[in-house]
């Protein structure tokens, strides 16, 4: 199934594969994911989907995403990436880069990256799967999700959702092409 040309290892259990790396993101038609360090929409169905998807798994995020949450998300190991040497995030593990974040989560089967824009851009080529909420609108924003080249990603499911607060949206899963 997957590309086994590059060995991947886990820290425990004799597992020879690293955890599956999944990005979880909500983006608009124009790729906007945020405005002023907040989501540019209120979609309760999307938040419930996010919780169902990530509960029980580690979540990895950048410092700005952590600060926008205001607290650790319960039922998940929270891992925050920050370049600041003395950065502290109560209730979370703080690491310096994505490699350290993945090492901190090597004892699990799947790791979810939840943002923000810089973190998504840094890990997109390493991701195995994307769980996306595609909002069918162009919105103003200052943070964007990277473009997904069609030759690298294939859509494996799409579930249209009922409109909320004036927004139509779909839950879409992409997998890396060739896996």
C-alpha cells in the first residue's frame, strides 16, 4: 500500500511504521483558514466533526493555533510547536519543530496536525491524509491552506453538510496519491 522505500520507526512496541500523519483543516474556496487568529465562520457541525475525528489522538499545532484555543483540548495529547526557547503552554508538550512533535507522538497509530498555516505548509508533503471541511464561499482572511496538487492527492470521500450560519460545506477526505 504505502511507500516503504524510506524506513519509518516508532519509539515503542517494535512497530516499524511511524504514525499516520493526518491534517485536519477547514478552508474556504479561496483557501482561507483564518482571520485575526480565529476561524472566519461559526460552523457547529464542523466543530463536532473535528472533535469526533481527533478525540483520543495526539494533536499537533503551532503556537498561534494554541493561543487561539486558549486551553488544551480535552481527550487529546496537545503538542505545540514553537521556536521560542522558553515558551510554555500549560497542559501541552512544547517542542521546537515538526520532527520533535512527531517523535513525541511516535507511540500512537495516528497524529493529527490542526494548524496553522505555517505548520500545514511545513508538513503537507509528509502527510498521509487530509480530513478537510471545504466551505463553499470566498471569505476574507490572513491565513491560507496550501494548494493541493491533484497529482499528489486523491479525494476518497465527500459528505455534503446542511448549511449553517449561511455557509454550505462538505466534509472531504484526501489521501496521498499512490498509497
